């Protein structure tokens, strides 16, 4: 394998529709290189949310629905399935798949999700979708039962040790190297320096107490996150 993946060989999972679409058929979607450049350009600017909303609004009609693919009827020419889905979605549908997963520090991931949720006035791009409420605090959002142990539930009971490559966001460079050496695929773009928002900025008054409650509530996600870091460190040795 030479590490090059043509857009038609990459299938993107669309959680809101429960189907797949070839990357090359998605037009100006939210995974487009243009949007990535917009985010880099505006960085921490307060204008970013407005620009983001405008971009999505202008392009949402340009992402065609042609050639949607049923997960139960996968084509024979794809090389990668990418997206946010649980393993149960494709269980027993591929022969000897090369499994990879990247976990993020659970609280950082939840903060990022909340910001996207508010920015888009709700989102259909996740496995679990919460109706938008502009008055919902981050604390209540983060402790919603639907999001409890969100990353662990996506594993569908599969132990991290059964994955071919495991990554964490702190060491994405190592994940990319292991991907290339393990299956010959080169992932050109992953956000290796995501913007971080503090709890204080989200209106959390007692950060210490909230963080303690969050870690207790999402204990399984933290257990898997620590295991993932351990597996990454083993790969370094």
C-alpha cells in the first residue's frame, strides 16, 4: 500500500442518517479543507462562531445526497471508514479489519462538544443528539445521562487491547506514525492543536468540585483514557 487514499475509497459515516458517503461525493461539507483553513485563520477570534455558522449555512445545500451507502451493503472498493460511530455499527461486516481509535481527555472532549453544540444551535453530527436549549449550562450538559461515558460506549464492549492502533490527542504524532507503519495509510490532516476553553469561561464557578463530580460520573471514559495512554507509551518504548 502506498499510503494514498483517493476520495472515493474513503467512506464517511453520517450519524444523523445512519449511512455512509464517499468523501469525494460530499462536496463542500464540514470536513472540507476550506473550513479547516477558516478555523486556522480565525483561531481564537470571537468572529469564528459567526463565520462558522455562515459557512455551514452556505454550504449545507451543496453537500449532495447522491450515492448514499447502506452499512449493510458495503462496496468492494473502499479502504477506510471514518467518522464518529460505535463499533456495533459495522460488526461482522468486514473481514479482518484494521481497527484504530483515538481517545481524548474526557472533560476536554465534552467542552469541545458543548461549544460545537452551542455554535450550531444543536447538532445532528453525533451519535447522541440533545435538543438545543440556549439556557442549558455546561454543567447540566456535561452530566446528561445520554453523554455518560460517551467514548467508552462507542467501543461496544471491545477492549482497547484488541485495536491495531490506539491513540490519544496528546500524542497524535505517534498515532499517525503507527498508522502509517501498521497499515501503510497516511492521514494528512488531524487537528493536533485543538483550541482549549477553560471551565471558568463556560461559567463553572467551583471548578475543583465540578471536575471531581465529572470524573466520577464518567469513570469508564477515564479508565479507558488512562489505558489508552498506557498503550501509547508502550508503543514508544
